[in-house]
């Protein structure tokens, strides 16, 4: 059996994981010295590059000193728990990358917990030791304490540590003595990550990932647990529900460098490979299925993934501007796209509603759902989504809701403001640690309280807060949250907004639009300064043209720059009676009932005042 090491790289968001993989590819001389590769080679999806986060797990392999090292780059965010879970099943050990200044963060805990539960051997990489005011040795101790608290065994607690800076391209045994390259870390992988354990028995491979080729169709990716695989070999595909389908292997690929190479050789257990199956067009394989021996199939237990904590209503775009920008606008298009997403997005669920035009989509959080929506809008979809809602469960006869651990890192002078904002949303203060000139505040807070919290905290701390959260458990309902939401400014007429109208209405509150934007009646175009009260205003009125002239009348109209929401901010901002309209080039907040009189009738019918 060839010398193989399967290692997953895990870390909190932005601790330098993908940069480290780049360095490993360079260390293994995968590129010519003069080859232009760019940074973050693995984050090849536009969304990943823009946001600086890894969303989809990826496989690459390098050859180093006679060993083949399969490297799996995993997402760091707990919202992508489905991705993290299944790729760790392919690894025998993990590189835990921790920022020397920030230390272990909530997502570090999340991914490390998964790795420890699976019994994987860790190597700790204390990265970014070049940061001012960092304390690499204290960070290393904090990682040990975290592993101990997560129930690591003695072998896992006896972990080797590499210090360095992936950005500067070095790793070594001591943080204050830079080395020439990262060969020290590569040697640690060969020495400490165990070679794949191969149990006795016939062929067994769980599908941990899916690939797609426009020429070949769907390709299954996974780690061969036991037995062998070869092109042309008959196999049995055992579905998650136990259904057995006889097939054979059409083509077999191994990972070499950044790509896949077709092989006619026999692949032995422990290797990560990609398989093209000879299946009927109507038969679909999914993540969690097992490729088994054709005559005596023995499937592996399916992957267990954390449950969704949040739901959103997805519906067709029926606004007055429907179909002007998107290619895919019908309920059939949206339904097909969402069910296609289910094949590879393990942490997602889709449920039909009473309306054929709407679907309920369940996910792991705002980020998880927003990545899906952003991907769809870039593909040319038009749709509308409702207010995100947390999933409520009944446990032992009690109403329970998801609770999260929230960590906020802020300059000391803002700590009291942060505590005030979070406790108003039913957050409970845990630990308070001072790190240099900053304070790290830990809270437990209902997931409901986190919706819309990021904007409020950034405003309260002048943009200084570093915010992270992770799901803990379901706990009894914490009571109603008073979020003091202001009312909305709603467009009265459809047309083009004018500078003249907007400037005259600046005292009503901040706007989300600017002169020249096209608006429609019922669109939310700003925030009213009167809490809870919606105001209908006309922003399409133009200045009357007359022959009379005066200095005051000819003064230029001045408009305050509008508030521009990102997709996540808009998703968190919308109220219960609003939709977020999403098209390839616009995000618009609108009332579900566009007509003002109909809205009043609906409010009266619901027992509210007509105001």
C-alpha cells in the first residue's frame, strides 16, 4: 500500500486555513517558480473570494518525501456544519489552525468538537505569530484547555504544535525563530497523522461529496474504507434508506495536485477517490449512500448531521417589477433549483406549503441560507423570501427554542454598550476576558436574539465589534424579545424617485433609495423615525415647472446618502408583514400586501388599529 496521509484543515473563519493550503501546494513544488497562481487557490468560487470564507469543502493532494498527502479544506463556519461533518469522515487527522492573537473562537470549538468525536489526531498550527500584541504560548495553552474540556483522549491531548505565519510562508517549532519554509509542518504531518486504518472485509465506500461534470454528469467522491476499486468492477449502491441498486464502475479518478486524474489501476483502501457510476438516468446517488461489494453488500451507517435551526419562506417574485431582470422566475424553476441543492447541501431541508408558489426552506442560520440565495441570484433567479424564523420544538411538553453561544470582541470602552444591547435580547453574560486592549465577552442568547443583532452591535461600537456565534442546544422558551423596531417609509406611487421629493422628506427618516431609482407602490423605501408606525410617502413627485424664479426655489436639492443593505442585513431587517425581493441586480424590501387600503383592512381584521 502506498504511503498515504488524509488530513483535514479545520479552523475558525479567517484564521488563515486556505492561505496555509496554498503554502503547502507551493512547498510540494506543484507550480513552476514563474507560474502566476494568485492567492487563495482553493477559494475558486466567486462568493468565497469576495467574502474571504470557505463554503464548499475541497480536495487536493501533494507528494512530499515519498508520501501522498490528501488535504481537505473545510468550511470554518458552523452554518456549514453539513459540509464539515461529511468531509471529516474522510480524514485520519486534522490540522487545527488558530490565530495567535484571537485564540480559540466559537467556530474553532465547533469544528474541533466534531474532529474529537470522530477520534481524529490533531496537529495544532498557531498561525499569524507576526501579529502585534499576540501571545502564541498563551494561545497554545488555551487550545489544550479547550481540547481537555471537549473530552479529548490522552493521544489527542499529546498533540504537536507548529508556530508560524502562513502569509509569510514559514512554520517552525518556536514562534520567535522564523524558518525558511513550512517543511517543519509537512514533516509533522508525515510523523504524527496516522496512516489510514483499513478494516478487514469487502468493498465499502461512503459518498462524502459530489462533483459534477457537464460531459460526464454526477461524480461520487469519498474515501475507500475497505476492499479495492477498479474501473469496470461490478458494485452495489446502497441508498440511505436501504434500497440496493446493482451497477458497475465506469471510470475511476484519484486526486493529484489541484485536479483529478483518471486511473486504470486498482485503488486500495484508505485512498480518497472519485467514481463515475454506470447508472440509469433516473437513478440518483446522494451523499451518505455507500458503494459496496456487488454480491455481499455491507453499507456504512449514514452520516448524522446537525439539525436546521431556522426557516424561511421562498416564493415567486410577484412584484410589479417581476421578470425584468431574471432568467428563472417561475415556481417550477425555484422548486427544481431548491431540490437540486438538497442533493449536496446536507444541512438543508425543503418543505411544501399550502401554496404551489411557495416553499419553506430550513437551514443552519442566516449565513447558510444567504449563501444559497446569493448563489441563486447570480445564476439568474428572481424570488422573494419572508422573515427568517427560528424553529420551535416541544421537548418533554415544554416549548423550546435554539440557543447559541455568542462571542463579541470589542475595545474596552464599548463593553458596557454590548452587554446592554445583548441582554435586552434575552442574552445572558458568561465570561469576560481581557485580551490586550480588547475585551472578549461570551453570552448565551436565543437564536431569535441574533437576528438583526450584528447591525445594532456594529452601530453601537463604531464598527469595532468582531462577532461570532455557534448553536449550542434547544432550551426552554426565553420569553418575548422587545426589539423596538421603527416603522417603515412606504412608496405611495410607482415611478422614478426624484431628488426634489426625497430632499423634502428627509425629516421622516433615513432612506434606502436614491434619486433616479425606480420604485413601486408598497415598496419599503426607508425607515420611519416613529417606532412601530408606517408612513406612506410620495417620492416620485417632480418639481413644477413655472416661469417664476427665486433664489430659494432654485437652491439645489440635497439628499443624505441612502442606507445600502447587504443580502444578510436585508434578510435580518425585514418584518413579519414584509418580503425581500431578490433579483440578479436588486434587493428590494416590500410589504406583502402592496395596496395601502388592503393593508389597513388586514390590520383591522387582525385586531389592530387602522393607523
